C-alpha cells in the first residue's frame, strides 16, 4: 500500500472517530476541565503540569485483515520540573532519549483494575455506535477516576510507593522515578532507588556517576554492602524501601 493511500485511510478513520468523541467522550471530559479542538486529543493543565488523553489508533498491517483500525488510547502526564531534575541528575551533556518533562505515558487499557491492556477494534462504520458507548463507559468508569487521582508529580510518586499496579513504568524507567522523588522533596527515597539500581554494576555506576554525586553517594564505596545501604549517604537510612 502506498504512503498516499495509507494517509488517506488514516484520515478516513480520524474523520469517523471525531464525531464519536464529540458525542460520547467530550460530555464526560468537559465538566472535568479538559479542553478540546475537534482532534483526537483532550488536555487539561497549565505551565506547571499537563494531562493529555489521546485516542490514538493504528491501522491493520495486513490486507486480508477485516479490521479497519485498532483504537489504542493513551494517557500522558507532563511536569516541567521533572525535566529540570533529569538535567541535574544526568548532566547537561547527556542526551535524554525521551521528552524529559514526561512523567507518565501509558495505555489507557492499563488503568482498569484487571490491567487487561484493553483496546477497541473498529471493523466498519456500522460499529461506531457500539464503539462510542464502549469507550464512553470505560472513560467514565476507569479513566476519569485515574486522571483525577494522578494529577500531580506528588500523586504519582505516592502511587508508585503504594504499589499501584495501574501505573505503567515511566519513560526512561527508574531514573525518571528518581527525578520525580527529587521534585517532591524526597531525596532520601531518590537516593535509595538510584543506589539499588546501580549497586554491583560498574557500567551503570559510571553512567550515572553525575547522579550519584548529585545525591551525595560515593560510587567507589560500599561495593560489597547490601544494596539497601547507601555509602556516603547516612541521612537516607530512615527512608522507605526502593520502589
């Protein structure tokens, strides 16, 4: 299939989805303070932080596949302070693979209690009504409560510490958790996470030498100690266990 045909098919699916979102999703999100401009993306927040709910989709990869599109909504939480903490941890010269301000980016399908990674399948235009009702019910029951629970960096750190399995791994994994803990003033917890991940791993200790120094941990000490102990960081001994 040519690129031109693929773009045409994608635009067709988008044109089908927008009215569905207008009828079934927008009435749910508008009272919650979200904004929308007739696209596949809804958002709320300001310069201190922003949540996005995007109804992304992918096309079938096989010509014989009867599916028109797979609807895979996703949630993104951006917090500018995280980017600054990441730069302090990694140093200005270290290239970050992902947007440094993104704290959470995951499939909507993971926020239900069973974490079934739900997705929605659109076969043809006759499915639009059922699709709208299904999406609307899921957003009302699971997505809105999740978005309201995790609006800030502190909310998400609390969720990680509480073991909320609905929270997917953040971009760049554990180092993003370290930055989040620093952003909410939990330096002891940040140090424990960092040391637990680099303990016994010379390459990682070297890679994250700047971060270790930032948290007052001497990577040359305590190499045979239990990973729960922090060389050169006695003030962290009363913090919680690593995430």
